[in-house]
């Protein structure tokens, strides 16, 4: 199956220009929200680097391109995650440093892809630093992450950082139709996640994400109606799963964002646009900003492994007080 990129033309043009002009950087960071195709772009760029026929964009027809597409090329290495946080250990990085100086197997270049590097440790980054500064002529690195902030300034200063964005809802619909999803499912997904193809696919296929969206809408409605009981019940339903709780809070934060801008535009990013419009009529702009801060702080605490029940019960009380 061919690798197809929707939107993000500026990023693709940058990569193509570097290839055509023979001004290749050896290290890239592709960053942006989950579901925007960062790993797909990383694979596309890996193809571009070692395609047998093209000097700028991958032909996707040669044996090399097909093997990269199938994650089955010996010179395109997807670095394994490790640990509870699914980061990259210093030991893994040291092994890569030793392997990176060995010439490629089949291609002229060797490419290491650190996908979803949001939890890469400082120790691992420090171990990579010298290799990134002075890589072998045939060795390349591609990182993907939600934000540049997870990397040390010394790393960021030595790599090319390229942001990715959502495609249009029309492009998203086309991508979902090409994957054979039903029209009603596509519409429901786009109503929740707009031009984010990855999250739309997850929403259609993952009952847990569907339930998380439902809980987010319940919390939003409880705030709109100032129904403390419903708010407490909804938060209680999040206590059993840390990942679901974090996802729900991230979706809730987008509801507050949309409520804040609802007076000026209808270009929303949240999963419940009609709820955001109602919310904007019920709470002030300053309350939206306060709620945003409270939710972001709760997300940080979840990432810090603080007791989940304590985080959620505290946040529930804070939201009641703020509204």
C-alpha cells in the first residue's frame, strides 16, 4: 500500500528541496498533535532518502520503497521503546551509537526513526548528542513527538524541526472513504476530530475512545447545567484508567478553548462544538481560562504518576468552585 500524505505540503516541500539541492540535514524532528500523521511522514521521508528511482519524492514502486512501506527494510530502523513510559533508554541509545557507524546493508543510507519520542530521557538525549553533532555520512535520524519541548536545547539546535497540522475536513473525509469506512461513521468521527485523520480512525475503531468522548460530553453538559451530581459521577467513571482519564481531560481542555473563542468564530477543535457554544453562554472568559489552567495542571499530575482518584476528585471540586 502506498504512503499517502494529506495536507502538510510545506513540510513535504522542505524535504523535497533538501533532497533535490543535495542539502540534506542528518537529523529531523517532526512534531504535532497525536493523529496528524507524523510517523507516516517519517516513513515517507525514509523512502525519499533511499528510493532507487527518485531524487526528491519516493516512487513507491521500487523494491526499496515497498519494503520501507511494510516496515521491512534492514536500513530503516524503528527504534524500540522501553519502560513504563515507553521512552528510549540510555542503553538502547548506546547500542544505536555503536550500530550507527556500521555501513548500511542494502541502501546507501541508514535511517533511525525514534517514533513517539515524547518520553525520551535526558540521559538518552545526552548519549545521542555527539552522534547527532557528528554523524557518519550515511546515517540519518528522524524523531517524532507532540512537542519540541521534550528535547534538550542542545538537541533542538542541531536538528531541523518541522511542524505538522490537520488537513481539511474534506481531505479527512476522502482519506477515511479510501479506507472503506461507512459514511455515518465518518461523519461522526469528523464532527469530533475534524481534520485529524489518525484520531478519526481511532474513534471509528476504538470503543474506548468513543466512550471517552461520551464522558467528555457528559462533563461538559454537567458544567453547562451546573449539575454537581452529574459532574461527580462523570469524573468517577474516569478513575479506573489513567490513559482514558488523561485523554478525557485533554478533550475537555479543548472544550474550554472552543468556549473561549465561540464568540468570534466557529472554527472549533473540540469533540463537542454545540456544547462549547452553550458553555460560552454560561461561563465567563476568565472562567474558561481558569478551567484551562486547572485541567492542564491535572494532566501534568497524571503524567507525574500522582494518585489518579485524588487528582480527579480535586479537579472536580475546583471546577465546581470555578463555575
